[in-house]
C-alpha cells in the first residue's frame, strides 16, 4: 500500500495546482505556492503548498506545511485530512478518482475498516468549512424553488459540490452536491451539520433513498438564523 500511496502522491504533485484548486478552492496562488487557511479549505494564509519542484527530497512539489499548527505532508495527506478520511485506503480511492485512474483489484482477505456512521463533531466542522456560501449555487436554486424568498446569506448555510453518500454499509460511495446547515450549541460552537443532497440537474433533492442526513451531535442544539430574543 505504501508504494501505491507514494506513486499516487507523486502523480498528484505533477498537477499540484489543479489539486489545490479542487480541494483548497478558498485559497489562491502566490508565486510558487498555493496559500490557504488550513487543510479544511478555510480562507487564510497559514497553509503553504509547493506547486513546483523535484519529485523527491527537499523542496519537492506537492509538499505542504501549516505554519499555524506545524502539520505537514504531501497531497495525499492533504486529501485525507480535507475529506476527513479515517483510513489511508479511502484517501487513495479519492486520489484515483481525481486522477481518473482505475481502482486496483481488492486483495484477498483485505477488508477496509468501516467508518462510524454517526460521525464526530470535528468531522462535521471540517465538512462544513470545506463548503462555500450558497449564493449562485444549486443550494440557492433549491431553496428558491421551495418558495423561500428571504435572504439566504446566513453563516449557518453553506454549499459543497461533492459530498459523499452511501445508501448502506456495503453500498458503493457516491458523490452529490449538497446543502450544508450548521448545528450549533448555545455558545455558537458547531456540534454537527445537516446534509441535504441535491440533484445536479434541477432545483430539487437528489434522487436518493435518504437525501437528508445528520452528522455529529444534534441533541439539544439547532440550526440558528440570526439571534433569538425572548421566545424561540
């Protein structure tokens, strides 16, 4: 697996800017680097990804460092953290999908560990902050099609063009655009998110068996628009 991972990391590094534009869309190019806030695609300038350089050694293309946290790695590591994968094989599958490479045949006796369906608040926060405001997106079109005419620029709402969906534990992973709604506690901390998968061709929910799911800790918390006064 490690030799396959190294090969994928080198392939990603050969087109490092395209990788950054896809996974760190809130960042920007500055000279020989792509600069962003962190691996979760938060706007900022702490994360530096080298866009050009040799395949190996110091200054290699695709190597990144987060000056705020000290984290560092290659582009395969970045994809794993950006998508909150718990197993390296999931990041490798994602990289193959990005590179349009076929998935290798499964090895006899190898079973990838299952991820928790409930998810963690940290996973929810990462997914939410990897999205973007909904203005001009399929999420806005979906809400307008539901006759919602009020303002939609609430911090609690974001859009992500490619969120994973699995119908059942043994079903293949799919990717659909989604409306994300942040669930917060009374102090404003995001404890979870609500995901509504969307049809990419029309302003409606995706044609899935269960197009709305929660991630993280919801009990006692809620999606908040504005500040409540008196009664909620």
